[in-house]
C-alpha cells in the first residue's frame, strides 16, 4: 500500500512540475525542413524567465542560400518588441545547438534567424524557425 501511495505522489509531482514548465515547439521550416526543436521556459526564484532552446538538424549557416555566417535566437514578449537572446552554433553529426539564457519578460514567441553578423541589434535575416503558429 505504501508503495502505491509513493508512486501516486511521485506521479502527481511530475505532472504538477511539467504543468509549470511551458514548452513551445518550433514550426517546420521551409528553409531548413529537417530542423526540429523546442523551447522550455521556467520561472526562477527571482521571477526571471529561464529560456532553454534545443534544436537538432540545423544546417550550417554557410550552407544556406544565400549563405549566412550565424544563427541568432530572438524572442517577442507581451510588449511586442524583439530581443536578442543569443547565438546558436550547430555542432556534431546531428547538427545540434542549445542555448540557455534568462530575461525579465515572459516570451510569447521565440524565433531563430540566419544573419550575416552576430552583432546585429534587430532581426534582419531570414526566419529559420519560429514557435509562432
């Protein structure tokens, strides 16, 4: 009986924890159709939003047409302004890329662009992946 109670309690905790962790999935891209990924957002103890981006099969940016030098991750918040979150660099056989960062604003949409330079302040390149439906 105690084992069943422990199992039910553990199951409830897992469900409750996952309910507090919004997950956004990237929509399939026409530019890099093999690319897939997701964004997990959690609120930390300081009420900041911790954003974890995980992408697979993201082609090297210099293989795009036209060729680009980098991928940048952006978010839109309720203020509808775009904020750069960081740079993605695909590596390995699966061309996997991850980014973890935090922000004070809750992200509504997260998107990845291919850019010529890493120091751009606003998204100017093609949108490769987006969570916007």
